[in-house]
C-alpha cells in the first residue's frame, strides 16, 4: 500500500503546493483521507453512509482547460481489492458526485471513481459555458478515468488487471461515448438506457411537453392515462411473446395501437395529442423523423405523460436548449425545423454518442452489454434498437457484432429499473453478488471479458417486499422470451425465440449524428 499516514499527509501537501503554484496545472487534490470506521458523510448534504469497508478517498478538481471545473472522486479499498477498476456514470444533467455508485462499487471490492461531469452547480445554469458542454459530453468521463488509474498505480503499485465502466441513462451516454471516443479506457462496458442521442432525445422531451401543455384544459388526468395504457395492454398482451395476463408488453415493436379506441374517455383534441405523441417528433417542414416515438404501454408510468404536464419537465430536461438559446429560452417558440438545426450544429458533435464505428473497441477485445426496458418513457428503447442496428451494419454482420456487443431488452422495465415487468438483473450491484451469475449482469460482463464466456441469457426478476414475484429469461437481441404455458411467473415456462430485427421508426440520417 502507499506510504504510512504521516507520509500520505506530507505527500498530499506537496501535491497541493505544486499543483496550485505551477501555471497550467490540470488537477488539484482537494481531499485525501483514510476512512476506517465504516462511516462516511457526504460533503454538502452531510448524509451519513454506513457499513463501508475501509478505503482511501481522494477528491480531485480537474481543469483540462481553464474553463473546466470537473469534480472527481476516487475510492480505493484498503483491503481485499479485487484488482479491478470500475468507472461509474451519473444521471440527468449530473452536477454532483453519485455516491451511491461509489458505494456499490467499493463494496464489491473495486477501485471505483465517479465525476460530476463538470456541470456543478446545475446544467441549466451553463448557458454561456461551451467548454463545460464538452466536459459533460465526453471530456469529464475520460478525465475521471485517467485520474483514477493514476491513483490506482500510486496506491497499489500496479495497474488494474481489468477496467470496467457502468452507467444508466446519462451514464449510458457516458458508456457509449467512452466506447466510441476512448476505446482504450475500458475492457468491459455496461450501458443502460443510454441517452446517447442526446439532442434528439431532448427534442422528444420538448415535443411531448409542448403537446401536453398546449391547452391547460386538455391536460390528462391520471385516470385517463391509466385507461390509455390499459387499452394498449388489453389489445396486445400475449401477442408479443408474453403471457396474456401480463400488464406490460414484452416487445412493443410487435404491438399496435388505434388512438380512436381512446375516444370513449378522451376528447377529440386529446386523442389528436396522444396520436402526435405516439408518433414522435417530426420536422414540420420536411416531414423527417427527428426521434423515435414514445413507447407503447408506458403512458401512465412514472416519468410518463403526466411528467410532461406543468413546469417540471422544462426545468429538468431542457438544459441543452438553454445552452443553445440562452437563459431566456421559451419552449413555446421552438421551431422543430430551424431551431433544431441550430441545436444540432452547436451541440450534436459534443453531446451525442451516435457513432456506430466500434471497430477500434472490437479490435482490442473490449466488450459491451447494453440494456433497455420496454416500459421506459424517458429513454425509449427504440433508439437503442436503431443504434444497435447501425453498429451491426458498420461491423458487417449480427454474428460479428455479438462477438463483442450484446443488447438485452427487458420486458416491462421502466427507466434503469422498476416498472410493472421484470426489472432486476443485478444492475444495482447488490452486495454480495447474486450467486446465480445469470442474475448479476456485472458478473456476466466480467466473465465475458476475463473468461471469454459470452452471455447467452440473463434471468430478470421482479421483487415484492423482498421476495421473488416474477422471473423471466432475457436474451441477446433479436431474441426474446416466449411464454409456453404454466405459471407465467416462472422463468422455466419461457422459450427462446427470434423476433424480427429493427422494426422501429428510424429518424432521418441528419438526426442520427
């Protein structure tokens, strides 16, 4: 291990002195401490985290360019390090360290790191900070990775045996950005619900918000939203591989919806609005598709249509438009032709991780597992389908793509977890790991990287009050579980079948950059 306590303090002082006085220094260590009592208080919130193993905490502020202010934390197990590094992702517009991600990784024995992505104190405030936009888009995650590996070498006296990255939502964007821009950073990448098509995803948010707030008298009630979803499920359940008793869709790509069926409980204008939402955002001048549609069967779910009613969505989801148009941005005046072009010209090259060329990662034997839920209204799974198919086209075949990149679609899962279907396959990194490797996605990824055992299936679970309520197998796309009969809650009552590939609306090429 690195030095004794006195020497560590001296080491820290020297680093602080050097980094603070040398012009152009890129990194400043703001804190270095040994946490030995199993308890850590989060800075600022003072929230107390207990039950931790002993570790060294290193907090860094990185300035790859003078305008950057990237906060990074690296946690190093004092004992029982598993020899591996785990980089972790953030959520939303970031702006703070995700201590939950650090805790999960540390308890598993990883040297672990996280970053606020340089957007503190809030992404919506960065309307005149183009360098911080780059930090959020790609630079902060790479900087975190470089810094963490440096401290691992110094603390343990050796390189990590393997390096992994995991994240969901914005963390999924970080994951794919790393795979595309810095394929040498990680050996295995876990990308959940990736918000990699960032500018166009936020166009979908704006599209839904504008339609839901067009007339306050037309806002949907909870009961109406529930009836929309119930109508969709009743029409399609059991026809897409799931059981007829399901209250979710296994594969919404095989589902159909007739908005006219909603007319018994919606006004004509509300039916029109729902139709536009379920069709997804389009350019009003050219008719070109901008982003995929809102996923069928998720209308009444958390972060569904109710979420886009009122002001909350504007405040939390529209920061890219504030960056492009300034702090006085008015969503009601947004032009999906002219203004979308401006947003893309400014932000798509730095925020979007849409490049399908993952061949450099493949050549160095890197692996990716990507997952999305079919009941996720925040990052619709259809966009991940589109991205995966573009990767297949670039690589040359599905078989060659699956050699290093596999994609799992989780029936009935909401955004990163939760939802009415199966929604837990170890993506929250429980400690200890599930002894059944098929129920622990990180174990599957590590086995793929280190043992060359490709994941052929996962077992996804829905728990209720700590007990198993439902389990189903999930398979690498384009394969899905199909119900054979018997108890639909038992995974043994499903077989593996192949569904048609693609089968989702594809945005115009200019909206895939």
